[in-house]
C-alpha cells in the first residue's frame, strides 16, 4: 500500500488568537478524532455524560449486586477511557500555559513506535497574543463547530476515514520551544503537566500521516499594538519586567516584542504520560451498560 501523507489548512475565525483559543481548537480536534476513528462509541460530550451518570457508589454496589460481571468490567473500562481523555485535555491546557507549543501530534497505534495513523497539528506560534485573557476572546461555538466540520469533511481525508480503525491507543507528543532564560526564568513545565522529553521519531512508512496547518488571519481594521481590551494588560507587563508570577509568558506579545526572537529558540520533543485506550462496547445479552 502506498504511503498516505495529507496536508490540510485550517483557518481559525477569531480576532485575537490566544493560547486559550488554541487549547479550545486542539481539544476539539482531539475529541473529534477519537469519535471519528472509532475510539469512543459516541461524540465526546455524550460519552462523558453517560459515563458521569455512573457514580462511584454504583461500582461498589454492583460488586455486591446481581449485575452482570461483563457489564461491570465494561463500565470500568469506559470510565478509565473517559478519565484519560480528561487528563489528556488537561495536559494540553498546561502545555500551552507553560511553554510555547510549536507542533503537537496524536498517534493511533499499539505503541508509540508503531502508529497506524498520525495527526500532526502545526501551531501559528507568532500569531498568538500573550497579553490577552483567553476568557475575553473565546471562539464562538458556531465558528468552532464550523472549523471542525470543514476539517472532518475534507475530501483529502476520505481515503483515511473510509477505513475503520480498530480500538487501539492514542498517544500525544509536543514540540515545545524554549526562550532565553533571562526572559522566562519560570518556563519549565508545571509539575502537574505530565510530560517527559523524548527524541523525535518519524512515523513508519506504513503510517497514514495527516498534517493540519492552523492559520489565523488578523483583522486589518484592528491595531493590535494599541488593543487594550483586557484590563490586566499593564499588570501583566509589570510582572514580565519583574520576572514575577507563574504566567510570565502571558505578558508578552510574541509578534510585537522584539526581545523574543523565535529564530533563536530551540525546540524539543516531549511525550505525554497520559495514554488514551480506546473503548468499544461488547454486546451482553439481556444487559444495557448505558442505562
């Protein structure tokens, strides 16, 4: 079978692009891929809703009740998958808070060394404004859904999506950029961010690769150098000058601050400790695990 290498462009419709905006987009892609590639039985929001209905007491009572053992085990596996998805979403959020994410990729396969499919997301790093609160510049849900729809229905993905992917593991890797230490003395990953450094490995020839290039077009009617829509702007700038606070990076506009020269930054690859193991329901006669 010839190798598959798809290049896609994805436009983000928001006036001010923040790290939080990118977290929204990346997590939405994560959730969509898990459902599209048959790793969860429902769209993520529905899947999470059903699993969250099962309380811890339900699992403890089930051990003493007459509930079918297979149903108990399937519910436990479904919950583990949901929990790992939530944990991976948090890892993505932490990575964008603590580091400058240049690239990340989701790998589907039995091991990280033998992926069957690889989805690489290229981040428009120099378009991200760090002196704005993401809460003030959230992507409207309608625009986010439209962006995902344009991705998932792209004709170049038909050759991949037309073939089912059996239940497997999903891994997450980041390419993170470093700044000069004088600017960001506290830029080490958060202890809560469960990632570890690794050497970059190209996927094997048999792996189907998809590269998603995210683009953000700035609004020509907005003077971003004078944009002060976030009240805490001056506070953030003072923190950067004093090198105070956990979020030093938030006080700096990458595109407008000449002190930050991306070309001089080194990048390293990191791998998340969190692995999402796909879940597929097995039919059990006379029992409904979702009820």
